[in-house]
C-alpha cells in the first residue's frame, strides 16, 4: 500500500438492524483527498446475502439507528465545515431531514422505546464563547479561571465552559406538512427556543441537565420514563477521573446518580437497563485506592439489581470490555452484548444477569460494533484483509455480508500478518505479529511499538503495517507487558517500573523473530512508535544501540513536565512512574537522552494536549545540542489523533516523511535512498 491510497480505506460504524430482521444499516467512512476530510454515507445491507445499496449521499453521514417501529432511520450528518446534526430519513425511503441546529453539534443519541422521542448529548457553550455571541472570536473571549485539575481534553479543548448536556426532542410526524413536531407533545416555551431553530422550523429540543459535568452515551429505560447517561463526578467537588450512572426523567422532572455500591465500578463506561426493567447492565472498572489508579485494570461487566440494590460482577476475571464500551447492547433474549479484547482480538460476548457468559464471535477478527434483533446478530469487524466489513454471527463464527475493501484490495494486495509468539529474556511469552513484504528477503526490519500502554496490537488490517510492508520493510508488532488483552497482571507489570520488562519484551520479540524468520535482516533494524510507543522508542535507543534509526512520535518523554502540561498529566505519570521526582527521572527518556546516538526523527502535532508539543521540542533540542542526527516534523492544526483521524493530506504527508526517513537510513528497492551525486 502507498500513502496515496489512503482514500481507499473504508471503516464502518456499528450496524443497526431493522426491527423486521431483514436488513441492517451502517455508515461507511473514508478519507477523501479532494475534500481533505473524512466523508461517508449510510448503506443498507440485506441479511439474506443481497447486494448492499447506498441510502444517503451527505458529506459525512454517521451513527445510524433505526427506530423501534422501523419507520425511521436516525443518523448524524455533518456538512464540509459543519458540526454533526441529527437527521431523520423514513426507512421506506425519502429525503433526509436535519432536525437539530446545535452550535457545537450533536455527539450521541438514542431512540425512545416508543419511537416518539430522541435523547441526545450536545455541548452547551458558555455565553460569549465558541461563537455563541456574534463578533466575539476566540481571541476576544474573556479569560478562563481554572479551579480544578480536570479542565481540558485533547481534541475538544477546554471543557468547563462547554459541558456536554442531555437533551430530548419529539420526533416529527412523518406525514405532517410542514415538518413540525407531532401534536400533543410537550414543547418548550417559545422564549427558550434558540433563534436558529425558530427560524428554520426545527423541532425544539428540551435541555434536561445543566450541571457542570459532561454526560455521554444516553439510553432509555424500556418504559421510556428514564434516560441513563455515563456522567462525570463534579470536578469542582473532587479531582477524579471516575464516572457514574446518572438517571434523568425523560420529562426533565429529576436527575440523580445511581449508587452501585462497589469500588469496582468507580469508572463507569457504559450502562443499559435490562429489557424487563429489573436492573442495569454496567461496564466499569476500578480506580484503586487513590481514585486515579487506572493502570491496567480490566473493564468488567456488572449487574445492578433494582430489587436488592446489589451490584455483582458477571464477567470472568480476564474479560476486558474496554475496547469499545459504547457498543454495549441488550439482546432480545435478555442478555447483554459487549466487545471484549483478548490476545490481539476483539470478541463479541453475551452475558446474563444471573451470571454465565457466551462468546458469540471469536477467531482472528476485531469486532468493532454489534446489534441484534430477534436472534439476528450483526457485527462490524476488521480482519487481516479488510479494515471494515459487516457479518452475520452464526454458531461462533462470522459470515461476511459486504466487501467494502474491494477497491483497497484492488489497489494494494494486503500483506497478511504472521501470528508469532516470541520470548523475553526472563522466559515470558511475547505475543505479536510479523508482516512481511513481497519477495524473499532479507528485508530491513521496523519494530513498531503501540501506544497506551494499556492497548493492544491485533492481527487485523493496519494501515501503518501495510504502508511499511509496501515499501519493502518487514514490520514487527507485539504486545509487551503493560498491554491490554492478556490479564491484569500482564497490564500492571510496568506500574512503577516503566522501561523495564516492557523493554525486555520488545527486544526479546525482535531477537525471537530474527531467529524464526530467515527473511529478516538483523543488521538493518529500525524502531518507531507513538505516544507510549514514542516513550518506549526513546527509552530503547538510550539503552540499546542496535537500531540504525528511530522515529519518536507524539511521545510521553518527560514525566516531570508532563504533570502540568498534559490534559492527563495530573494523574497519568504519577500512577505509572510514582509521584516523586527521583522515580519519575529514573523512568524518563529525557533523563537519559545523553546516552542516545541513534539518528532520530521526532514527529508531533501542534495542538496535541495529550502529549504536549513541549515534550517533542525539548527532546529534539536535547538531541541536537548533543550532536545526534535529528529532525523535528511538526503538523499544524492536528492533535494527538493525527495518525488515526488527522486530515487526509496530513496523514499522507506523515507517511511520506516517515518513508523518506527510512529511505535515508534503511533504503529498500521499493523505497530507495536519495540518488548519489
């Protein structure tokens, strides 16, 4: 694959199954170079094997959901320069109709059980900020007075003056003309209706919350009386990264948290009420004794019984539902469906209130979303040959329904990863993959190190591995200690000792792969990684000098300065390294930069608030002042998510700069170095 082929990568939303069980809908999104933005539309996919058809033709249509009566399909639509807004189209066909005009857009939404209302979350700006007052731009806004630690997030920015609030609106009558709210439903007072909504004749949403916290992932109770959200604790009261279940009356009369009664649920990530109304399915994790110890804990499934008030775990010890907690669904048989990560896969798992679980979809796939109607279970997933497809789940396996990867496959034959388990010097198995380019070798080798560190590489199609293999490199990817998917002991093994067993694991994986695969050239090695992967890359080249060159991207490079400069700096470095400066420096790449001699490309984004650009600037300056060959590549207008969701132009340029760096230090026939003379 070449960087110029990024626009052939199609990824899918979670599917939504029509109540008839005959078809489903999904959003297919891809980078578009002409628009320099992600674009996408909705597709209808028959479940009997028929050909998919395009349903919408908006600029970026995402997040489809059928109403319970099957009459409507709701989704989010964004114009080229606009924010996502709620949109409705009749399931039988017709013209899509935008039904909100939120200044900062709509984030998430859910249908009521009777299909008469939609609950949604949207950021509500403080007066005078974010364009809410005409003529007052960002540079003219009043100063911000910060009084707590959890006040900003990479991407959205400052959060205290644009809290994500809960709203509800009445669904318009499909047969009414003009497009107005159905008769008999409660309406907000005209004075409370935003002018843009009055002028455009849009249904009037009613704001149900106004607290100084963010609310997310709304879902209705089966009787429609309540709306559940995953909501922050008030940062004005306590500095915590925890979250809880909040239940708000759909009529707006009251809103209150539900006490789950166990510290194991200190960080709630998803909630759904059971179909019979007897309790809640909750996905949550502990935060340890400190209230901020997030390191390596699995996200478990819990059952909260309304009758007894008890909360019990219904998942197994090694289950981890942290991959995509928002995909939690309740199936027709009363069980909950969730996506669990395990050894480089993401499986669909069903669990019941009384305990007991069943793996519905397993194997060499990464499930990304799921829906179910009357026994028909449909998943979106990625595998070794496709970044996004739909499949029916039958008897533990997936039966593919789509071929969205056809164009990509025609342009670039995927290089299928070889699953491989190496060994660390202390004998610990290190699981991962080797991606080989075309030909017989020997090939130069790139060790890729993932971020997190509580994340995982998988065997699914991955643009990074495909681009580098397409340029003639063998790519090594592994999940060292600290990674997710291998149990809490594995994940927490680096707490207080970053750069110890994780370094041993990645180097052990390299040594094992070199011994196992004769196609690899052990004399031509490179190492690269982003975020925590940038950390471990920088740490590696300070302690091991076998690599010809390195790329440190969006790195966590100095725990000490990270404390005040990162959006997560007030808890992340201390929980991983310990809070005393001596411990931080003992695990800091900046503290041992004097030992680096490896040529290093440093890559960062200007608006990265997760690993702030000062980390890269100081590391680059330290290398340069010590005479190490180095360059600093800075992307304007991008944040920590550049490689995953940056503009298509910047993503292409990033790959091109990376390949030029490797061409300079590890040239191949497919990626030759600069011509001499």
